[in-house]
C-alpha cells in the first residue's frame, strides 16, 4: 500500500512543481504582497500598547524599578502602575492593560541573594503582540538587574558602596530595557508578520486545488483508471493527502527562507517556525479536505474554499496588525490567527518551540479532525 | 475446453430505482474478442465498470479465470476507458510509467514494456511530447497503450473509437484485431455495428440493461430467418409519411419500422413480399415512392428487429 501511496503522491508533486500558477501562488504572490504591505506600514507603523507594572514585592529594588518604568515608554508603548497587584488578571481581562509585568514577592531578596531575577508576565491570549512586548520588558528588567547586581558586588568588594545601594542606583533611572520594537515596526520585520499571513491565505488555494484534484481526477477518468489497477482507495486518499501536505510545507518554507535570507525578516527560532509551518499546513489541508469531501461539486468546493480562505484570512488578522476587541478575539478561532499568534511569539517575543506548543497542538487538532471527516466523506463520495 | 477468462453470471447493478444492468450473463475465452453492442445508455459502461471492480454488483458474479475479481487480481485486466484517462500535462512515457508502476512494473522491465506498447500503438516518435499536444486519434492510441502495458489476460475497450478520425479509427481497429489474434481475451463495447461485425468473434446485443441476444455475427443474422429489411424512399409530407408508417405497422408481417432519410426502413418477415402492399399504402397516403432497396440482413437489422428501434437512437 505504501508504495502506491508514494507513487500517487510523487506524481501529484511532479505535476504541482510544473504548474507555474502554483509557483506564483505559493511564492511570488505572498512575498510580493508582504513586501507591498510591509512598505505601506513602513516605519510609520507603531504599537499602541499599555503595559501595567505590578509590584507585589514592595522592596526597595522593586519600587525603584516600578518608578523607573512608569512614566517612561514612548513609540506606542506606555507603562502604568497597577494599583492592586492581586487583581492583575482582572485588570488585563477588563482591558485596563494590554499586558502586565509582575514583580513577584521576594524579588528584591532574591536579587540580593545572588539569584536570577524572575519577573512574571500576565497577558491576554487574544493579544499576543502586547504579551510579547511585556515579555520583552520583563526579560530586559531581569537582565538589567543581573548586570546591576554583578556590578554592585564588584563595587562592594572594591569598598565603593554596599550592594543594595548600588543596585538601587542602577535601577533608579528607567532601565536600559530594549523593547524590541524593531522586531515589528521595520518594513522587513513587518514582513515576518505579513509573509506567513499571506502565505497561509494562498495555501488555502494551493492546497484546495490539490484536495479537489481527487474529484477532478474522477471526472477526468484518471482516478477510475488508477482504481482499476491493484490499488486500494485508501492508498489514493493517503497519496493525495501527502501530496497537498508536502506542497504546502514546501511553499511556506520557501516563503520563510526567501523572506529571511533575502529580506532579513527574522521569523524566530527555526525549529519553532518549521513546526508551526507544518501545523498550519496540516490545519489548512484538513479544512480543504473537509470542504472537498462535503461539497456537492468541484465548483462548489472551489467557491467554498475561496470564501473560507478569505474569511479566515480577515478574521485571522492576515491583513492588519494590532487588532483589538472582537477582531482580536476572533483571531484565535481561525487557523490563520492561531498560526500568526505563534509566528508573532516566535519573532517578536523570541519564544522557542515550547512557547508556541499550545497553538501548534490546536492547529494539529484542527487539521487531524477535519482531515479525518473529509477523507471519510471523500471515500464514500468519490470511490463508491 | 479451457475455463473462460471472464465469466459474468446474472449480473445486476442498480442506481436507486434505475436498473442499469439487468441479469446480464456472458463468457469470454482466451483469444476471443467479444463485442457488447448497444446504443448509448444501454448499460455497456456500467457492465464493464463492475467487471473491472470499479462498481459493486448488486447481484450476480464476475469471475476471472474461475476466481472472483479481488483487488490483487485486477492486474489480470487492462481497462481502456471511453474517455481519455491520461494526464494531459505529462508525456506519453510519463503516463505509461506511472500507470505501469501501479501495476507493479518497475525498472528495466517497465521501460521495456513502455517502449513496446508505444511501438504497438505507433506513438514511439512522439513519446516524449505532452499528451495535450496530441491529436484526438493519438490520445486514443495512448489511452489504449496504458491498458496493454501490463500484458493483461483480459483487455476491456470501452468505445475506443468515439470521436476519432477515420484514419486513426482504422489504425485502432487493426491494433485490436491483432491483440485478439495474439491470444488476449478482448471485451469490446461499441454502438458501431460495423466495428462489432469486423472485430468480434461473438457479439452480445444489449439494450436497457438486458442482454437480448448473443452469438456470432452470422448466428445473429440467421436468427432473423426470412426476415429482411426493405428501405423505401418517398416524396411527400411528414404527416403523410407518419400515416403511411401507421398503416405499415398494422401489417402482421412487419416487425419494426424506423425513419430513414426521405422515407422508412421496414423489417418484415416476408421481405420483398412487403413491397407491393407498402407501395399501395404509400399511394393511398398521397406519397410517391421514388426508390426501394432490399437490404442484406446485418446487425442493424437484428437490433431493429429485437428492439424496434435503430442502434443509433
């Protein structure tokens, strides 16, 4: 069975790679559109994020850090003190803050004891960008504290001043926290957001074509001819599924490599990016198979694919950055939005694979569930 | 006598309320070319789809060399579908290599068979060209080549000459005749009487899903007995011709009447004996008989006699 599955997948791949329209949809269109949109946003794009600073430690060091942060910011990032550190989650949920950096109780003591500073971040799942900024702030503060502590210990050993005073002094002014806005506001960095978004939009069409080829081949007569050979229907369906998966992964990986190596768009941890690509392609392939399986005709499947692709693209945030309100919530109900939130986590927050596993697992669940239903429907419809 | 390559017994296939194939039975032996002759929609393609394992039978059995058609035994069959079932964006070689691989051919054996069948169908010089660049006749020949690739025991050809120019048609018929002569069992469906007469050792006449007659061409024609087809050409109005037709159909010796250009064709038990009363009826209906032909009995007459309608209807 696996031999014929491979033969069918290989034939489909060969035909896909020869098809210039697929090359245009898979590579040229997403990159060109991402470039155009990126240029449109250009340096004029700015964030509009309010980060809360919650001081649950109330130590001299944490108080100094909070003072330093609150009132600083700029370029669309504002810091504001959170009145009650115990109600941070409610404050985020109510929309008072887009995300909150929490300095936990014991932070000051830990720093003085020579332990690594650990700050927490509370963010809304619907706003991964703000959460990413808050994580960057927390990381910056932690790094700053570590540097200040090392410096203070050295100064103390030299008899200059005591450690606490030295650290307090180091964090008295707004710390040199590098909020990597450059990750999201440069033309080419904006591309790290728009390129995968556009690639996923076009993947619906490319993968949809591949899924519909099962129905098209039945009409064309090649599918009955294949089934007249010693080939099981399961092999045919697995072969076609493998074909659309490989075409999808290849095309999106190519967009990633071209925008990364050619245009400097950093999508983040390569392993994480590749896993998210595979998960996103799985979800899109599953949805395409489901549409093909339940549509009455090839034309109906084509029309439905277009509608679903555009709906998911709009709702998933493919065409805009920094959505708020309902649009922001809707994102996470679409494979596009889930994948984009993972890509933002990888690029803006520099998360690793572990950080995007929730989105990856959801995408895989969507893909496997819809593909199973679609393949069963196709088996009954096409092969009966 | 050796066991038949194909044995179909009491085959029934329904689509909802419609019975497309109704208790069809026939056998084909090694080296025999069997024709399923019938008009479009008679059930020919459904019958071969069941034989090839593409459709399930609702009733009846199909055996190949005495055993049921299992997925593994499908390689005993070579199917040449009515439509061009090839990938237009691939060359003939690529199509043949793909379908040959599905039949478990590979390596040098596959390459050798691909070259052989391309030679058989006369496409060796265009083998590397994409199918979409071929003429209709060339596509038909490439379509046949795929069915031959794995040297099946039974070759099924479903109306292989539909839409083909006369030259290619002749070439296809010659190739099929050679295959039958080489010992391969051939099941050939057509609605062209001449093709069935030219190629087939035995012919099954199928109409509305039922096999209504079977035998060699001569046996079927002899079944007409003294019946003959008389073709009348007349001058007159359409209404008068219809009235004349009604008069003819009332004659007890008339089996079937069909329209022909400028007149009617009649199958009658007494053949030439019909001419005198037919002319009298024509004159009574204000028609002038301008010509009369007594046609030699053929499969068209057999079909007309059996079904009351022309094969092309």
